[in-house]
C-alpha cells in the first residue's frame, strides 16, 4: 500500500517518500507550499491511490478545533423543549458530528484532509494535538469517548500565512512542495495537455523560466 | 546545528530512526551521495522550509569548502 504518481497527478520522488513515510509513522503529513502547487489535490490523489475515502475539513479564520470534533446545538434543544418535542430528552439528538468524528467512526481507513490549517487562529493546531496524537476525544454532554476505529491518514496543508507551534510541528512529518523544475513541469504539462506539440512546449517553458 | 528555527527533539530523532528501520536502509544509504545534500527522510527532522533551505546552504558551503 504505497502512494505513487497517478494518471492525473505528478508526484516527485521526494513527495512520494514523504507521503509513505507519514503513513508508516502514523503521523500527520504537513504539506506546505505556495498556493497552486497542488497541496489540496495531493490529498485527493493519496485517497484515490490508497483506495480510501476522503474526508475534507476546510479551515476558515473562524473555525474552532472543537467544530472538528462535535458541536452541541443548545439553541435547537431549547426551542424543542418549548414546543414539547420528545427528542429533547436525549442530548444525543443535539450533538452534531464534526469531520474528525466522521473520520474516527468510519468503518474503513480514511484520508482526512485538514486544509489550510494556518487560516485559523494560533490555538487551533494546539487544540488538536491530543486528538491527532491519541486519535480519541471525549464528548462531555454524553460522557462517551470516541476512538478511531481505524487510524486515519491525516494530511494537513498550510499556506504559510502563520507560523505553526513547535509542539504541533513535532508531531508531523513535514514536506515542502517546491516550485517544479523544468523536467517536472514538462511531466505535469504532459498530464494536463497530452496533445501539446513538443516544440511549442519547449519554447513556452523557456520563456517562462 | 545552530540557527535552526525548530531544533529536532528526541521524539523526532526516534521517528526518523523508526523510518530508517522501516525502510531497511544501510549505513551506506545514509551517507549522503552526490547531489542529495539533505539527509534521507529529513521531513521527520526539519519542520520548516527555512530550516530546509538553511540546511541545504550549509551543506553546500561545507561541500565547496572541502
């Protein structure tokens, strides 16, 4: 079970090494690089290549770590209690599962993409340390502990807008996607434009570089 | 190694060794060959691209100074 280049995605050798090392270590793969270098696409390709479903969690500036675990919808419960809805007696009806929960309870091993982790505030990665390390978390409202049935392959991307804390970095396998050199760029172009004329490609790339 | 933003910790060295064992690399594999200036599987040790660049520069300088 290893990751390689696919028909629609060119992975350099060091990138495949990094993906397979992170899978072997059972640690999150932290992928950094300029926008447009294929970080998000990498997760999709890893999922396709390993034959696992992909769960995507796109982080925004307002995202809290807790939202990835679960959210307790107290407002709905209050409303239902006033309407005499029977569901109100079971708190479980008001727990909304987050992406991490979905990944943990999946019947098979999944790829979990945490996209653009640097968009959120600095506490966000720190708040996920325990959950990603031990692959379990506690639900206070119901008293249950959610454990991963199969340890997901976690891929985290960052655009480098904020520094990530050391404690978080320590737990990840790091890979920086460089801007492709001419040879790699030719392979990438060949995947996207299979019919391009060689002479045109060479001239275009010479002008570009 | 001075000047690294994020110095490798004990647990990271252990991770690195775990990978080397998993890949069944020999000591010869680890000695840097030709073009590769970074250690094998350096993603377990170097966690920012600044550190990766710094390491590359220092390795390059060490090589040309020889």
